[in-house]
C-alpha cells in the first residue's frame, strides 16, 4: 500500500444537470478526495470507458425508473484505484490495482438474492451512471467489494466494453438452455452487445444466425464467426429466413440484443419447439407481446437476463483475456459523447464506442484485433 497518488480537486466530466437536460462537458467538476471516502469506497482514476445504450436512456430519463440528477453517466470504466476509504476492512483490491467499473456498483451481499448470487437484483443495489455517478469523468467513486480486477494481459480499452456489454451477453447465453452445436439467433448482432454475443456464442460451440442491417454490420458479423446473416430491412419474411438459416426447424434460442420492441415480436414464431427467448435489451418502454397459444404448445421458455454478477464479470473478462472475444470499437474523446448518443439513437454505431479519458484530442479510427484477421 506504499503507492500514493496526487488527486486533483477538479476534473473533466460529462454532466446532465436535470431530467431531460443537455449533456455538458465540464472542466471543474469536483473530485471526491481520499479523506472523504467512506469505509468500503474507493476512488478510481479512469483510463477508458465504453458507451452503452443504457447511458442514452439514463441521459434522456425515458425509463420507468428515473436516474439521479445531476448525473454523470457511464458504466464500462477501466482505471486504477488511487485511494481507498480509511477503515476499509478485508479489501480484495489495493491502491494501484487496475479495475473495472460495471453497471452494478454496489449490492448488500447479505440479502436472499445476494446470497444466491443474484446480486444484480439486490434491493439495495446501486448502479453506476444511474443511481450513483458513473464513468464519464476522470475519477469515479466505487466500492472495493464490487470493482472487477482486470486480467493483466487484457488491454484497458478492450476490457471496457466487456464490463457491461460483454457480461450481459455472456450471462444471457450461459442461461439460454443451449448446448454445443445448437443454433442461436442474435437480433442486433452488429451492435455493441450483439458483436460480443457472436463471439461468446461461438466460443461456447453454438452456431450463430446474425440479424441486423447494412453491409458494414453484415461483414463484421460474418468475420466474427456468424454462420448465417439475415438483413431485417431487406428480408420479405424474417421468420421464414431465420428458420431456413437453421435448416428449417428454427433456432434453439434467441438473445434479443436490439433495443427495439419489433425485435421481440417474431421470436415465438421462429423459435424451435422447446426454444428459449432471452429478454436482454431494454427499449425505452414496451410490452413483451407473444402468442400465448404457441408459447404453450411450443413449450417456449421466456427468461429475463439482467447484466451479470461479480462471477460473470470475472468469467467474461477471462474469456476475453484468452483472446476468444474481442471488442470492436471506435476510440473517441469524452467530448464526442453527444454525437455518440446520436449515433446510438440512429442505430448507426457499429460495435462499440470507447472514450479515452486520458486525452482531449479529437481522433477517430477503427481499432480491431489482428487475431481475427489471421
Ligand atoms: Zn450497459
Ligand atoms: Zn443484497
């Protein structure tokens, strides 16, 4: 614990002041000082943070549950712990450790759900960039019990989006009741969650039908290991095309990663009997409507899956660290957050946007693994 860091009084942060307010980049946002941290809290100096569709909802406040205001969004942060609250007991991490900040910032670890490993639904849960300030700032306060150690051989920028998008799809696939060789359909496959879902699914021995639109997303999906591609804008009959792609019977599971109600509507029709619909993405509002007759007579399972617990975080990062999953991202500065939100709203973001919290220059370039090119 001999490492010590100089902590500035103010920082750069992207702040939404009030409900429905505009995003403002501030240079003078206060940094919580080491002496102000409560026991169990830690201060993390961020290197990178991913931008998730959830951040857009939080900024717009269009979910049934309101976000705090003023709000600093963001929940895919990677950085180093620069301070830990005095009198913290039994900390699993120390000052200087590289850690990740995920959606679930805190849970009580004592209630029934926490004891069962369902800490994401703890009633005392706190959420990064939603009920507590998140990672669109240079420093973030989190909890030593819930930050995730980043494997040494995983680059910080690459780890960022595993912390929400990766964990979320990893857990959903794990619970999709599929087995090696089964078909899985991924609506939204070319997006932030979807492109990681393809790789986790392939790593688990599943066969992937990617559903999305446009040549750029198609090329990415096929490159990442999807066997079949269905363009939802070009198809005349989505249900038939998906069934045909799997040899006629339909997929064993579908993981809906597209944040649109429409993506849910046809799942019951194309799923194979006994199939599983994993409800993952969160449109601003919407009802899951499905034909009750066919849900029963096809014995369809419908399961909600919500991010992941601390163990899911460790497992999904470990798979990425072993090169099985690689985030496809564009690196941008914090000042590009607003335009990123606009791109997410329009559905034009291919893969993920990761913000470099260490610099302020404007630069845009694709970063992609040579491992997939080989
Ligand atoms: Zn997220
Ligand atoms: Zn709890």
